[in-house]
C-alpha cells in the first residue's frame, strides 16, 4: 500500500455505472491504493445474490425484493436500455473485446481486498437482509463512509 486512499459511494444500480465504479476501484487498488466502496440505495442491487435467499420479511420488504434486480446480471443500462436489449448488446460487445464482466470485477475487488460496505440504513429501507448480499460485504452506516472519506485522497459518487 502506498498510503493513498480511494473511497466511493455507489448509489446507482445501472450496469454501466456499476462497471465504471468497479473498473475505477480495481484500478486504484492495483496501483496500491486502499479502496472502499459504500453501496447505498439502488447500488445495493449490484451486490445482491443471484439466488433468492429464504429469509423472513414483511410483505412490503418482499415486494421490494420482487421489484428490484437481483445481482449484476439483472442490471439495466442508464441510457439505451431498450427494454433489456441494451444490456445484452453491451455484454456481447464487452465479451468480444475481452473486457471483464461485472461479476469478474466484483471477484477481482474481493481479491484486491477492496472494502465493500453495505449501507445498513438503505438495507432497512429496501428490506434487504445481510444474508441476501454476496459474501465478503461489510455492514455499516454513513458515519463509517464519512470516516473513510475524511482520510481519502480521491472521493467519488457514482
């Protein structure tokens, strides 16, 4: 580690923005920077497990669970979504050009010891439980992000 720190708030659950966040994060970590990513609101959908997890929920929490995308493969694009055709096209072009998938970037982030922090307040609002998020996540509130950002050399909001 070189003593530099990159932090980011990942607010968006759009595929293109998630890709950008993980490309920046893994690039920063590869340069020796300490990196933390704080997933809040729609950004939490990126980190949801693909398989449904059997947890007890209220009817409102279950409704959110049905309506929100589960995992990287279900994310739409922020632009040119075209009723789901846009993400399919994007993934094909990325594969053709040997660009890492979002799943691969998430795995790389875990291997590079990037701190992946789920916002507990957003989890509560959206009815997402710890068991529904990928392994390797940390759970904290905004004060933890602010503390990380106070020490950061680069702070991003995506």
